[in-house]
């Protein structure tokens, strides 16, 4: 009876998985089916298309680096310490995840606008925070930081504090233990968090368009071509973005798997 129930559960799980895969892959495959090869080839020769995609990848890389620089140490602190109000702090970190994208953009606009105290401060030194790469990176960091922190925190929880204590009892410093032991053991999952953070930055549109319509990242260009020329001219850019993003994403995933094998 027990084995029969398990088999039924597996069948139900496979059915659910099939539905999920269909729901995920069918729209992506349909995008390629609807695209006209001559328009895709034309888009590949369009400097504006290539420039927007490369700009998306560049800004997403910058945002991932910033999210990692600040998020990984804080994630380690959250994984190793219990304190009053920790649940509240973790909830506040996750706020950008539940905010609508345009709301996130407007919230950031109130902070970095030239009329805001922070925007006016930078403005006095000739630094503009709107309508440029800086604005794009700020938007991407805001929406991707929670994912980086969450992934890194869970990665560090899997590393036993006892191993760290042994390392420190043998004379290693706290920082040395972190870089040589903790981060090395958690590296694969931390890298996975970085990949997710990069992908989240690449896909951001709502917050970015509020802060910087120009220079155009790929999602903004797709939106403009869709609203101006229709779906026929938006699809080629979409197909190119999917292929380039998927290639980078798979490559990074393979690297993360390789890192784990080395450890």
C-alpha cells in the first residue's frame, strides 16, 4: 500500500512537472516560431539592437558585482547571528521583491531625483543619477539585491559553524576562515545567487524605464519597437535577447557545477 501511494505521488508530481515545463517552454518556443528569419537577421545587423543588449548585460554585471559586494557579507551575518528584530530586518530586505516594478522605480526616483536631498548633493558635484548607466544600475541593484542576500544566506547556513570554530582554534583569523573555508564550501550556491541576481537585473524593465528611458537597455528597446511598429518588429529583438541571455546563463551554470566538483 505504501509503495502504491508513493508511485501515485510520483505520477502526480510528473504530471505537475510536465504542465509547468509546457507552461514555461511553450511561450518561449512560440516566440521563435512567430519570428521571421529575415527580420531576425536584420536585427542582428542593427547596431542599436546589439548595443542595447550589451548595455543590459553590462549594467546587470555591475549590479551583480555591487549586490555581491554588499550582500554576501550581510548574508553571512544573518546566517550566523540571531538577534531581536531579525525577522523584521529580513522582511525589509525582501520589500523590493513584492513591490510592483514601476512602484520600485518611482520610489527610487524620489531618492535620486535632482530635487531630492541625495540627488541635489550629487548634483552640486556635477554627478547625474538619472537618465544614464548609473540610474540603470541603481534600479537593477534595488530589485536584485534581495535575491543575492537570500541565496548567499541559505548557502552559508549549510556550512557548519563547527568547521569555522576548528579553523579559528587553530589560529586562523575570522576573515581568513571566511575566505578559505566558509566561502569555499558555499561557493557554488553563492555563485548561483549571483547568476539569479544577474538574470533579474537583465530582465528588469519597470524600474529602469522610470529612471532612464535612454540609454536603452534591451527590454526598453523591445517595448519601444512593440508600441511603435508592432509585435513583428519586437519579436526579433526578443529572440536575440533570449538566445544571448540563455547562452550566458547556461555557461555560468556550468561554471558553478564545475566549481562544486572541484570542492
